[in-house]
């Protein structure tokens, strides 16, 4: 190995942290809870950004940008929202530093105190609805379908790279509609966009469903989500889409004249995914050799490593590689020739495995003479000798195969770790073993809270498109009647 | 006119503000000095982003992301930098709000005071060099060629949409090199990337040059810049690229082992452009009818307005437009059919003129019968009847022509407003009339300061690729000897 990773079996949590740092994805910064996203990690995030941005535009959305700061008083306007978001946040109180009169450096200038404190946005509903107030007067102004790519800050006490950081990058869609039905349709459409992205690009199978009332976004009437299973059997909420009803537009007094000329409040949604998706991507697929990336999000698809003894061999092999690189790139894939002169091939192999490059081509003098190459794939860690002819098409086919295989592996894992449980004893046992439990629940927040207290498991969602089991049964905890199963799991 | 604009002649400054707001580019927010970038304005910024990002990648750079917050002590590390940047800034002092014990709403929790205040980044040299310290050990780690797209905050007292806002969006490149020569080459390369972008995409002619010492970036050894002329003859600094020498790496102790194994400090650059480019774009080309956009940055290239009386005519015309839209889009241009049923064609014409869409197609029943259309161009406000056949190619040719014409117009304007001036009397007279003045200067900061005091004019740059005049002469102010002319102007 290029750099030693802790194994998953030894310490899953340490394995994750090691992987993020050693694969050059991100690292902790000098600022508590804030990460540095390194170029290789950022390149993956850029790919996610580009695909999602295209999907949002295809569904009729436009991007805009709203202020980083939110006046403190805005947060109090929506009662539940302030409870959920106004607590642990970064508060700007002053707008100037001055030279320290007692010595070196700078200190806060006490005369530059803001009249009203500003909060670094933890989410932008309040500032956006305060803006929409001026954008909306008539039904002709609706719908407003706007998305923002931005950084947000939530002062988390315990942080983990990508999964929970004080500052993170995300997108937040904020839409306004004339009818409740249209807003609900929008919220549903967007959670399905997220599911499509997770399944078909991240190769992560997800369950789409509704959150229970206690797990809803602060200020929402309904929260839809996608939930993914990590390799330790824990759930990760990878995206949410909220039907906000009229809570925010009433708080900011946003009304429109309908076709009959009467004033009505609008109906709202918001929806978001964040750099947390990076955590999901890493934990869903990677192994003890490092990162495993689905080709659709990999910054580099093929790494080429020349194997040689003489300068002459080196030059001939690299020339051949340049030729093949062009052929593969013409198919739309990215190739890197690793021609570093100070590292052995085995070291390079391990390093690119660590970084999750989906495939590797090695060529030695004998391959060159025979017109062959060694083609290795990252997902299965297998390799074979293939003819060089038609390498572009071979790589294209291999990328499709890897994309599919990674998804299938994650899907099979989730299938084998999702079970119906009907007794409280079995619940307690299986939840410790890392399963998604399909259980009857009596629908009360009390039961939900007690289950969480006793086992740390929460209701991940009431599923709508996978594991939907509508049947009469009895709550696994209280024994009271229930009409469908929900998904319980421990979660990140 | 759809929405009344103040004319340039009446009040240039008000014209600009009206235009930004009425063309739906941006607006002031509820947060002092922070703007909302509206979807149409953001779409232009996205185009700028995409082109620049591609240019950065083509020149070998990668993106990354560094924290929003900078520990207060970091700003004091580089002596000049703290003078330049640590003063008017947003200071985070607390990390929690709590319910107001005396009533409604929330207040800052005094128990959640940060040990060290955090500054919302005004620029990221300090946090980045503190990070690079861990990335650089050997010459093999160099160069580091990293760029960041981010928001930054500078607590400006007097703000104007896009030109000077408390929060703005920008990119900042930060590179590390083994030699001074390589860093200087990088700083030069990047200012030329900016010049290329300004000239060939924004259609804005710019002067490339060095800043005088007093106008340098705080902490730089040399600042290169691009300077553009606005329609009032004032200059706008549109981008800067700095050779930082070893100031920041010494402040953060970043050394590398060279090939001989000896420790050396690295050599640094930083370079950036911001949403200020939007201001330059608007002010360089627009007129009293509204925005004029160069096709290469226009979100919509062609707007189509149907002109009809009957439902039947309407349907036939819109069907034809849909057909033409496909043909034009196949050439890579964006088309919008404005089929709103509550507005007259004249109103629509004015609205799309205001928004700067480069060309407009109107079709009435007679055009439809004759296979013709009315094609109007925004830059010249002219229109002609053309055959519908080959519309895709016609639009493609027209877009090239408009792009070129807009550039030429701005170029000619600058040429006619740039003059050599050799006497102080003429200097004072011409600077008031809105000229770039090519003058001899004695090279001292004193003279520069006095000229600024008396006329508000500053040295925009010591040009390196336009208006380069190397000749012996006498300083326009002090009469002392000088070996080349520099550019003086009033500036935004």
C-alpha cells in the first residue's frame, strides 16, 4: 500500500477518516469544524454539481444567489424554524478590527458593533422569502423555480469530514406555487431527481419516503428524503425535499393576486443536497484498499502505468500510451499517464487504487511487442490481458459494466441487510448487527422517542418507492395497530 | 419602453443602477451592502464562470475549497496584508443564539463567545498558505496550481450593485512555485488569461499593466491588472494577478526541499476576478434602451415574438417558430419564444431590448406567407426583413458580427478617449472630461498622491501591452525626468 489504511473490520469509523484524508479528498482545517476540500475531492464534487445542475435546469429551474448573512430577527419569524436553526450558528456582531492598543496584532473594534447581529446562513428560507415578497404580486409571477449553490454554516459540536462539518457546500432549491397540489408535485419531483442521481450516478440505491413528524425539517409540513445504506448497515440521509405549505410566505407576508383578482398566500417547497453526498459515496462503495468510484463521477477513468527497464522501452511504451489516451478520450473518458520517475509500478498501482480510479492499464515491453496490455478494474480488483486494438470501445464497455456492478453490489448488500422484524427482542438484536428493519409502528412520536432512547434507532422514512409494505400489523414496540411498515435504522 | 430608464446623459450613475435593477440582474437585499443576484444576472455570471473555469483548467489549474472563516490571528501574520484587509470585515464572535429571557425572539448567548474571533474571508491567502504548509515538503510537490470559486466579504461603507458590495462572488487562484521566475511567469500568464477573457468574451478592450507601488495588493511584490474604460471615460479595474514573492510562505513558514536536499521558501502568486466583471460588462456596452450583451455571454441569443390577430395565425406562427428554434439551437444558440398572451409586441420588444438579448425575430402572417421574418439586432437597434431559409446559419453569422461590432465600438471609444498629455493644465482639464491620460510620471508615490488629491485621478497601470510608450520625457506634475508614460484616469 502507498499509505496504510485502517481496515473496515478493525475500525469502520477510522477507516472512513483515513480514507478521506489519504485519498486526498479533504482534511480538517485550522478552523474548528471547517474542512478543506482538496483538488481530488473537489473534482468529484464538481462532477456531482454539474450533473445535478443539469437535472435542475432540465426540470425548469434557474440559479440565483442570495446573501450569506441573515438578520437575526428574520430567524424568529417562523416559529418552528427558529427552534430548529437559530441556535448553533455563527453570529457576526462587529464589522471592524483595529490595531491592538496594548501590543501586536488586531482586536475587535468595540465602536463597530452592528445594530442587529447577522447570522451566517444555516439555510436560506428566511432571506429568500423576504426577497420573494418583492418578486411576487400576480399569479403570472408563479411558479418561481429557483436554486442556489452556496456555502452554509451550522455550528456542529462533533464534526466529521463531509458527513457533518460546520461549513459545508450545498444547493438549496426554493420554489413558490399558486396551489398546494403544485407545490407537493414539485417536492415529489425533486426528491425523485435526487433518487435518480443517487442511483444512476452515485450508484447508491436509495429508499424514497416521507419523514415522520419528529424528523421533519423545522418549518415543513412534509419532508421527503432519500436514505442510503452504508457498509456498516447504518443509514445516511442523502437529500431532502420539503413541502413547506404556507409557513414561510405567511411569516414574510407573500401574497399574490389570483386570476380572479383575490389575494392568496403562495405555497412553497425547498430541497437540498450537500457535500454530505461525498460521505455517502465514499462509505457506500469503498474497501480496505481505498476509494471505489462509480465511473460517472470519477475525475479520472483510466490510469496508465508504464513498466520498463531501459530508456528506450520507456519512450516506446509512453508513446503507445499517448496514442491510446487519445483513443479513449475520444470516447469521453479521462486518462492519466503516471510517468513519475521516482516511484515503482507497485507503489503507483496502490496509490491509484487508494484514489478509486475505476481502471488501470499497465504496459511492459512484452505487451508492447504483442500488442496487448494488462487491464485491471478497481471494483473487483481483477486484471486480465487484452488486445490493444479497440481499446476505446473496451474502456467504454468496461465503464458501463463497473458502474452497473458497483450499484448491484450496493443493492445486494442492502437487500441482504433489510429485514422484516415483528418482535421487540429481535428489533434490539438486529439493530445492533447493522440492519434496516421494516417494522410496524403505531404512528406516535412517543413510541418513536422511546425506541430511539433504547436503541438509538430512528425512523428513516415511511417508504414510498422501495420496501413499501402496506398491511395491517402491530407496532413492534407498543403492540398498537399499524397499517404499514416503516424503516428503522441507526443513522449517520 | 417596458420600464423607464434614466438616460446616461441625464445621470450616468442612476442609469447604471436603474439598468441593473430593471433588467433583472440584481437588487439590494435586506442586509446592508449585500446584493441578491437574480436569475437573469446569475445566468450571465454562470457563463463567465464556465468560460473562465475552462481557461483555468486548460492552463493546468485545479479547483479546491478552503474555509469561509479565518482565525483573527492569521490576518496579523503578514504585516502589510493586515493593514490592507483586516480592518473593515465581518467578525464572528459567538456561536449560539438563545431565546430572549425578556421576551420574544432570540439574542446572542453570552456564554457562547469564541475563544478567538473568526473573520469572514475578505481574501484567502492566509488560510490557504496555512494549509499549503502541510502540502509542500519537496520540490516534487511543486508547483501547486489551485483555484477557488467562493464568496468573500469586505465591509464597504458605500456600496453599488456588482461594483462594490459587502459580499461578492469571485475566484481566487493561489499558486506555489520553486522559483521566482516561474511564479512571475504564472502571474503574467493569468493576467493574460483575464485579458483574453475580457477581450474575446466580454468584448471589452482592456489595458494590461503593472500597478504602481501604492496601488498594489496588500502583501504583493508586484500586481498586474487589466483596466477597462467605461462609457463615462472612467476606468474599472477588472482583474488582478499578484506576484507575492515569499511574503506569505515566510509568514506561514512554508519551505520545500530542493533537488539538492536544501530547504527553500517557495514563491507565490494569487489572482482573481469577481462579480465586479458584471459591472464592467454592463457599463461598457449598454445604452439608454438597456443592456447590450455580447453573444458569447448572453443567456438568450434570440427572442422570437409572434405578431398575430387570430388564434389560427398565432398557432401557425408559433409552429413555424418552434421549427426555427430547433434549427438555431442546433447551431449552439439559445432561443426564447415569447408567447405571453397579455402583452403587446411593442412591449415585448422593449423588454428584451432592456435585457440585452442580441437579436430578435418577429413574424407576422404576411412574413409567414412569404417565408420571411423581421430580424432585429440589439447592438445597432436596426432591423431588416430576411428570408427564413438558412436561419440557423444567418443567426450564427450575426452573432459573430455582433460580438465583433460590440468590441470594436468599445475599442474605438477608448481610442478616441485616450490621449497623451504633457502639461498639468491640460491634465486637469482632460481628466474632468473623461479621458485616459498617457502621461510621464516621475515614479514617486508623493507625486501620485498629490495628483490624486488634486484631481481624484490615479495611475491605473504602467501598461505592458497597449499604449506602451517608452520614451524620455518629463513628469506631467513635477517636471522630473521619466522614461515612459503611464495611464492616469478616474476610476470606479
